[in-house]
């Protein structure tokens, strides 16, 4: 750490008559005694969470699993074979094109059977998964949109024609041997015992007796309230996904007289379903994966939810994972060991939402836009309470605390110094306007380092709290949106220009000495040890800064939505991520014990665009569009204790 000689001279001269300058030596010991915090933790890995993904070249419509491989029906790109031996890091290892657009797929005895939209049934030899080969095919009358296999027959849901029964005794020469017209459009088919169950768009569930495959016959049906698009069967129940009304449980004990006995609304537009054990996994075009507890079929209940980046078109389950074919983002891997989601411990609304947070001594200091600085007591995480506040002239965007001072980056009025000796009564001591717009800051000893968008990094001398002074600056290649300080360096994330390393040994003359491009725009950075952790669009990057002049990206893990902030505690990183509309957001918990191989271990939903994260002994504090939310830490995270 560089020596702040100017600050030391100031203390020698004026300390007898003034309060200690907290940026230099106040250790916070003058704070009021605070009660012991409530410490909570959970193992996020035991709960429903997004675990990994692999983008596919086409549009993923369906997925099937065999051995250690997932077979993805990838639209115009044909079939993608994905090695899922390590579910968190799926890898495409093989591919084969199909004549038209691969839509749905099932696997049986070394073959994949593909419903190819414009060319009927395609039979693919997957004996060697890395080298799949189409060995047979048969066209269907209209548009093949679903397929199931039982014994030596494949059953194809043919949109506009009905159910086609295909003899696959010789996979290289499949032959249609029977068919039955389905009212409305056949959308999906599954086989159980002597019956095929067909989802008929306008006519609900159709049950077909296939005892004689050459002469299949509808023996029972039940209409659903909306448009039936997919069906799964387990035991004596069929689970029908209705495009607009959700999931319906149908008692098929007597196939000739099926009866709807239970229903649950699925948000968005439900499109796929698979059943495993006591749960139905429902894919929704607009709201990702919903896990429905079907322990009581008459009373199905949504137990957990997790969004996917695009539209969930197909689902398959194996071991403790669900695979989701996502139309826009390929194959998504979801951990489902415990299908329920962890929940938020507590929350408190702030007057104007929250965009920055730091936690010290069981108080969270929250930057709350036009309402300035809010001080929140987080000793009891279930009931956080705003205990003090002070308005700032503009829009409070970022905050840092050192000793008895809080420092606020104010979007419209620059840099504010706030006395928080009494957290219940914070008082603005001084300020200095900064060129550009202050959006983030970090404080180290006698200086504050302010990220000021188009004006780069501004260095503020805080020796005299009531008269802070800008003493240095350095332009960044793109907008400076965040900063962290460690040793004699400031690490500035400069949006499209990645991370810039600034030598601040002489604060009055900061100079960029190193940089690293990030794959996407960089939005936040935190430093721990000789690593910088950078939120860069839909990923968390781990950067080795042992040699600050030559930073190197050594680790990378994807996030389901663009990452906006990161905090590190112990061997875990907590990453706030949300889509561009703020409608789907989460906090991702990442194991960074091995910096070169970060792994997501779990997540929790955080609505309203989380934008800042801080960790304390009481939990993880997340600033979002409505206020401050608190969630438990990952068990084993000892960094905040």
C-alpha cells in the first residue's frame, strides 16, 4: 500500500483540534455498540438452480438423453450431440443435419428418432455419438411434430394428419403401417402400455388403443380448457400441458373415460412437460422451467421455478438435472436435486429503489437514487429496517464506507461525504462536483476513486472531509462504470473497453499501465487477493492480477442473464444478474475456490433488476429496483464472519 504523506502531514498539524480524518486512520471504534447479528446460511447447491449451458447453432426445440449424452433437435441445424458427463460444462461433440428442421426427438436402442418438420421421421444411428448418421427415413402426410417409440414401432404426431404408426423393425427401412385421424392438430405423443396419448391442439387429450398397431383406434378423450400441446404419462395419470391454461392432470385408469382431476396455472405459454418421480417439469415459452409437485395429483402445486434466457421448448430429466431445450440459447442445464427454490430472507423497500450497497457493522448503506443515502439495520435479516437517511443533491448511484464516513457517487452532483458516526442521523459534510456523471467509487486511505462515465476515473482527496478536492484524473477508452482499489492500483471497468489497470501510487497523476479486453461489455469489478472478478455481460470473469500491468483472464463461468454486479466472500462469488427488461433476475452463487474453474453452485430469484451486491455476516445484501433484499450466504463461506 502506498504511503499517503500529505494525509500524514495534515494529521500531525490539525489532529489536536479536529476529528480524525476517517479516510486515514479512524478504525470505526467510535461506532455505537451494536447487538450480535443473526447469522444464516444455506447450501444453494441443494436447491433448484441454473447450472450451465451450451449454445447450439440452430434453434433448440427438443431434447432426449441416452447414456452420458443429450441429443438436441436443433431446427435447421439438425441434431446436436452434447456430452453431459459433466453437466455444468456440456460440450457439443457431434452433429448431423436433417433434411428440413429437427423438431422433436427420442432415443431407443442405439438410434435417435427425429420428427423433422418437413420430412417426416428421420432415423439416426448414434452407436458412435460423436459420429451420428441418418440411416433411414419415412415421410409423413403432413408435418411431423412429435415422436415416441415403443418396441418395434415409432408413433409420430403428424400436425394436420393425425397419428402415424411406423414399423421400425428395420431402422434403415421404416414403414408406415397404420394411422388414425386426430381431431384438430396432433401436437405431441407419448406411449404407455397399450395406449398412445396424443395432445390435440383444440381437442385436448386423445387416447389411442395401439394393441393392433396396423389399426390404431381412439377409445377415449377429454377436452382441456385451452390448447393442448404436450403430454406425459406416469402410472395412471396423464399430464397435459395446455398452451394457455397450464398443466392438467388426467386420471386415465379407465382409458375410455379419462377425467381431469387437477390443474395448475403455468405463467407464460406452457409448451412441454416431462414427469420424474413426484414432479412434473414444465417448459414455458415465456417463463422458463416450472417444477410442479404432483405428490397429490388432485392438487398439483408449483414447487420451484427458474427462467431460461429464451423460450423453453423441450425438457428431459436425468439424475439430479433437468435439460431444457431453449429456443434462443441452446441447451440449458438446471440442477433439480431439490426442486424448490431458496427464498429471500427479508427485504425493505427504499424510497427510489437501490443502485448501490455496502455493509459495515450490521448496517447496510444504500444508494437510493433521488432519495440519497439510506441506512438500513440488517442485524435481523428477516426484518431489515431503515434507521436513517440523508438526501443527496442528485441521484445516489454508488456508495463506499470507511470509518465513520460514507462516500456517495451522485450521478448529477458528483462526490458527497457523509458523516455516519450516528447511523440514525447521517449528515453531509462536504462535496465536490465531478466532471461527467459519478456512478461508482472506491475509497482507500486518503483518496476516493470515482468512476465518472465519459470523464473516466476521478481521484478525490478526502483528507479534509468537509472540503474534498479532485486532485487527479485519467481518461478511460470507454465509459468508466465501476472501480475497485487494491494496493497501489485502481481497477476500472470501462464498459466496451474491458478492464483498465491504473497505477495510483501517485494519486495526483494516475496512469493506465495495463488492460484486458473482456468478451462482452464490463459492468462491475471486485478485487480479492491477486484476482479481479469482473461482471461482463452474461458471464463472470476471473482475472489474474498478480502482475497488474499484464492481467490475464484465467476463469470464466456463464450466467443466465447479463451480470450487473459481483461481491466475493471466502471462496464464493455472488453475482447479480438480470435480463434487459428486469423481468427475470437472480443472484448466482459461484464457487471460485479454483479461480481457473469457477462453478455455479446455486441461485435465488431477485426481482426488479439487482444492480449491486454486498456480503455481511448476516447475509448477502442485494440492491435492486425496489430496495434492499437479503438472502442467506452459502454455507462454508467464512469470508464475512
